[in-house]
C-alpha cells in the first residue's frame, strides 16, 4: 500500500512541476533565473513522470505474471 501511495506522489510532483514550468514559460522576462527555473521544473517533471510510468509498468507486469501462473 505504501508503494502505491509513493507512486501517486511521483505523478503529482511531476504534474505540478509541469504546471509550474508552463506558468513560468508564459512570462517573457529578461531575467535568466526564470529560464533556469522553467528548465529545472521541466526536468523534474520528465524524471518524475517517467519514473511513475516505469513503476506502474513493473507493478502491472508483476500482476500479469501472478495472474498467468
């Protein structure tokens, strides 16, 4: 049960990071820190969403193997 909650947290962090990156991307500023933060949140989003997908796939694969046995 704890793994399921942890998996959902990865997805939430990834989605919020993507949302923050989109919001920061809407602002055309002259400050390079905004571009840095946008890139950082985009990177966090990619990593968190991919790790969610990998964990979801592995868990689903284990469930399929148990059902086949």
